C-alpha cells in the first residue's frame, strides 16, 4: 500500500476536505504539511458538518493519528479554539491522537495585526490574504527569528527570543506609525496559552518514521493549491508556502520517496478567492449561476468565490509542477442542466497562441482564453456512485478533461456526501 499526498490542482476550494475524509477512513495517519489556519476544509459525516482550519481532517475519525507538521505555521490560540469547538461536537482530541511538530513556527497576535495593516494599507497592493498572520509568520521563520512550538515547553527561553523578534517588528511598526509591542505583554500571552497546546507538541519526524517501520498508511493533506504556491503560483497573488507535493516531505520530516501517490483535486469548473489573474472567470450571469449552484463561499472567511469555466491549460501545468499522478474531479453535479459547457484549451497573448501560464504577472493579466464548447446534459449526476449512473455527455466531458490535462481521473465526486464518489483508481494502491 502506498502513502498518498492530496493537493489542490487549481486555486484552492476544490473540495479537498471531502476527498481527504474519504481517504482518511482507510489511512492510519493524516498529516498537514504546510499553510496555517487559513485553510478551510468542510467535512460532512453522517449528516454532521465539521469545519476545519488547522487540524487535519483525520481528527474527526476515531483511531487515526493526526499530525501538524513543521511546514505549518501554528496559531496556538486558533488551535486551542478549534480543539474546543470540535470537542463540543463530540470529537475526542488528546495527545494520543494529535501531535504538533515541535519545530513548527508560531503565529502570534503581532503577525495578525501586521497582516491586517498591510491588507488595509492604501500604499501597499492588497493580495487578498485571510488576514490571519500567515505571511508575516513565514517571514519570521525564514528570517530565523520565529518563536517555535517547542519554545512553549520551555518558557524560560522566551524573553530572549521575544526580544529578538520585537527588534524587527517594532522597527517595522515605528516606520508605519504604529505603537510598539511590549515584550512583557507578548510573554504573558505566550505563557497563558502554553498549557493548552504544550501537551500536543513533540517530534513529528519520529512519529512518522515509526509509522513507516510499522507499515502504517499515511495521508498527507495539502492546503490551498498549486496555483497559490509561492514559487509556482500566480505570484504575488499566492500563499506564503509551497503547496506542491514535494512540500509533503520537507514540511513533515520524511524522505521524498515516502510520499507515494499524488492525488490532485480539481473542480469540474474553476473558482478563486481573492485577488489575482483568472483567465476563464465569468463576470456575468453564468458566473453567478455557477456560484449559486456550487455554494461558492469561503469556508474560513465566507468570502464569495469568483467562478469560471474549467481551465485545462492551468491544470495541465499543475499536474507537472505539482507532481500529480491522478485527479479527483469534484462538483460535477454543479454543471447539471447547462446546455453548453466551455472548456479552456489554450490562450491568446497579444495575438500569439500560448499553451501554458507565463510567470510574468502582466502577461497573466492580459491572457485571453481559447474555448472548446461541449454539449451539456439535462439529467442529474448528483449522488452518482458508478459510471452507469452518469449521462453520456457527462462521461464525455470527464474523458475530454483527462485528455487535455494529461492525467487520469482517479476519483469522481458527485455531491458533498463522502460516499457519493466514483472510484476509478485506488490511490493507496499506488
């Protein structure tokens, strides 16, 4: 049995939560390896809806080990709140089934405040972040001044580390006309939250090595998506971490050969939250129809998602850069009832044909999509669990997508319910 990494193949919000939950029922360990509590996963299990932001999706299932890897930036207050919220829904969370990497960098209130200030500034280009301090926390990690999870277990070391952190942040704040942070206040906040999260903190790499030696199945759960990758996405309108499958190794402390099968999640159409280029966006009645039918509002922020047709050029590119072996195609049922369906098969840029998304942001914004129009279907695909239950034109649509992106559809999702899934290829079998 292979381990499986799940990553978004578009701009996020592809329905990773359901697919990860579907796979986690057969995994022993579920690992988050990048991002922070800006990731929104919605799970529907036996009619109960769970909304997760930081915790791995496996946490709602008994008998699974949930892991927050070192590649994640952790807001300890958000973590404690999410644990309590799930406990209120009857989910059992203890240090026996949740471990947080001791070398994970922390998000502090000063990071959140800096994020908000930047996004609200008239002199700085807004990037459409969730304003939760993710980017500033990663900056401090790379700048080697971050407070890390392990520091909460040794409060005596905090004053010196806080002083080093504030030497940077207070200089930033002075330059922005903001008041400085008080070191004692920061220390008090950290000492106050430490008892709630310290019991979960430990050496994740060792736990995962134990899992490897005992033959456990590991599911690596990505957040955001490849088009939001800090290197391979639509920069600068990206997240602050690497979201490709390769990050599963670096962000959890395992070797790259242990990743196994990489499953990319893609919607049968395209959505995006926040700013940035979007070649197939439909700023019209079609876009509204897709948004209404697909309930396209962000899990974390509630922000309305921008909607458009499926872009095979982008997904073909993320298959390569993300290391994707197969696709889980979600929300096919949202396209029920469309008489005609467009699929982007190429781009025009200043009169020239283009078969990839260029890295230049100006060119990305100037791209014009080239569409291929397919016949839609009037029958319902919602809840289908076999190919035989799908309309002929829906099958043609899926097959055409496979041809265009250069990857097979391994799973097909036809509703938010976990079992409304057509399994074509089992990722755990590699």
